[in-house]
C-alpha cells in the first residue's frame, strides 16, 4: 500500500519590500573610503614570552648562574599528565589534613607553597569524610617546557575545578600557579 498524496499547503502571499532613503546623521568624509584593515595580511601579534626559556638544541647553552635552576625542554621532562595528577592529589590531601603540607613543597615553587601554607583551606576540602575523587587530568602545552593541567575533583556529590601551571625546571615539573575552586 502506498501512502496517500497530501497536497502542499497554500503558499503565503509574498510581501514587497520598500527601500527608504534616510539622510546621514553625520557628514561624510570627502574622498574615497579607505579600508582600516587589510584582509590579506594577518594582524600583528606580539610574541608569547612566559619567561626565560632554554635556547635551541643546536646552540651551546651557557648558564647565567651555574648554581641556579636550569630550564628544561619538553623532551627532557616526564609526562605532564602524571605530574599533574600527583600534584593535585598531594595538594588536595594536604589541604584536607591527611598529609603534611611539606610534601607539596617539592612539587611547587616557594611562592605557591607559601600561599598554600598561609592560605585558607576550602571548606569542601577540609570538612567531611566523603572520599575525594579526582577526574581525568587535561593537559595543554602552550610553549615548550610549559604545561597547563586541569581536572575536576568530586567530593560529597559536588564538583570543584583544580588547575595548575607546570614549568620544566631541572628535568622535572614544578608548579608555578595553583588554583583550587
């Protein structure tokens, strides 16, 4: 059996559009119009400079301070996903009071560690007995030797964002910024 053929609905009558000339509010400039943006060339962008980075592998590196920290390139660093998971787990457990804050010190810069020590602990992290579950760690590497990691921490049915910036120093990742939401 074939389906019955239904005629299309009647088309609505077309309305005519009228063009109205409106006088300009401001006087026009004399001469031809000059385009302000050339679409053929991309706009200039300043170079991204997060800080001093190592020179190219072909050149010999001469350290300014032979006893200070040395920047590491990505090829010399371990997986940032594992480093981010270790950092987040250690920091959240330390803020919850399940481990000492000194264990976070080796993973962070002195400024981040000092902020963790003197900062206020989030109530969701320090209170309650529900287990803390850390979701998958997401990684973005904007520059060689720099990784930005983020994850979602769940506790007691609530979700909270954690993010950090890792920089390669002396062949390992160090946290230079940490945000716990």
